[in-house]
């Protein structure tokens, strides 16, 4: 048997994801320790700068690192703001996505640019163009309000959609994406369950006392928000990940794998229920309609709709 040569300089998506996750964890831990001893702003500056420059080097080397960082970071940075008040952690999303997009632009070729010939990208581009034109709406009073509004509804999408189409092209990368989403889904579901059944920590309780309790403590009952900005976002995310688990549980896998996916579905459904939000139910309902339509199972779809 001839040994296959190792590809020097290559980091597998799984190992890369572990490195990024560890980097994020150590950054948060260090910031929390320094913040407990003094100024949170200094803690963020001292800790984030070297990590940020290291991340920039990784992204320049391979934009996939930036996309994976964005995926991991998006699950918890809003929750981290409850522990590090006053630090604009959300700006990290904008900076990382911009650098990742810039790095990807310099890697465009005639071959990979064909991957953007997709209805998903075209729809996203048209939506971004529409929201961009809203900046010239005479009814808009402040450009700052438009900037904050457009970030979440189209600016992130016009970057993440083409990045995903260009970078998530291999089976192992797709598997890494799903493993990341599922791992964070299980963790945040358990964290939400903990908030309801064991209680919130001092930082979460301080947020509830300061502003969150108005919408998250109703009739003496807490609505779980886990690591997210609010219970609504938590519930919708849980419903989305639960639906992904359910689709895979119905797939052509081994019995053991299907049971694992089904358990993940149940865990995320419980997480969704602790949010006390109605909207997430429609995520699964509409998702099932789309799924049955895509597999052409009209025998179930039509009676189900009726």
C-alpha cells in the first residue's frame, strides 16, 4: 500500500471548527476574568485585538475560516453582551463578514463564479437592492436608522449567501456546517431549559431587572431566551434547527443515526416550547409543507392542508 502524501498547510473543516470554537471560548473566558477585575472596555481591547489579528490572518489564508467564525459567533454574541455590557460585540460580525467577503473577491475565477448563477443569490441581490434604495426614501429621517435596520435584513444576507455558495461545496464542509448548527442548537436548548427549571445566572437576572423582564416575565412565568437577544429569536432558531433534525430523522440513514436525529428534534422542540413564543410553530408548519412539496408527496400534502 502506497502512503498518500499529506497536503501541507491544509486544515480540515472539523479541525478548523474546533480551533475557532476554542478561540472563541478562550476569548470569552479571558474577557470575563479581566472584566471581573476592572474595566470591561480595557478587557475587551486587551483580549480581542490579538485574537482579531490572528483571525484576520486565517481569513486571508482561507475565507472559509471567516464564514465558520461567523456561524459560531452568531449563536452567542448577543448573549455575551449581558456579561460584557457596553462592548459593541455586534461590530465583530460586520468586520469579519467584510474581510471574508473581500478575501473571497480576490479568489473569484471563471469557474467558481458560475456557482452564483442561483435563484437564491439572484433573489438575495434583488432584495438587497430594494433595501438599499430605501436609503433614499424621503420618509426616512435618519440614515443611521436605515443602517441599523438593513444590517440584519439584507446586508448580512448579501454576504453570507454568496460566501456559502462559493465555499460550502464539499460534503465534508456541509457536514461541518450541520454539526456546528446542531451542536449549538442542543447547547442553547439545554441552556434555555436551565433558565426555566434551575434559574437564571446573576447577569441574566440583571438584564431581566433592567429591561428584559417587561416582555420575558409574564404573569410570573419566565420566557426562556437562552443565549439569544430575546425569547422570540430563541424560539424561531430552535424551531428551525428542530426541523432540520426532523428532516434528517426521516432520511435514509441507519436506525442509530435516525434515533440520534430524532432525539435532537425532541430536545430542540422542548427548547422552542420554553421560549413561550407562537411564531416558531409556523416555522415547522411551513417547513413541512415545503418538504412535502419538494419530495412530491402530494398524497400527504393535499389532505394535510385541507
